[in-house]
């Protein structure tokens, strides 16, 4: 009986890992990159404004 328990532990772990893997790779709702790209554009504009103001002490 003990041998059967030691054989079932890895089997149960493998099944659990397979279920978790399929759950982790499930299809999620697709979201566009619009808000992220808008935020990045604002960030770039702010950085360009700061870099064109001139270096202090130069």
C-alpha cells in the first residue's frame, strides 16, 4: 500500500500541474493597447520638453 501511495503522489502532482497550466494559458478578454500607447506618448512628450530646456550650468 505504501508503494501505491508513493506512485500516486507524482501522478496527482502531474495532473494538478497540467490543470494549472491549462488554466494559466486560458484565453482572456483581449484588450487593446490604446491606453498604454497614449500614456507612453504623453511620457515621451514630457521627456522631450525637459531635454530641450537646456542643461543646467552649461
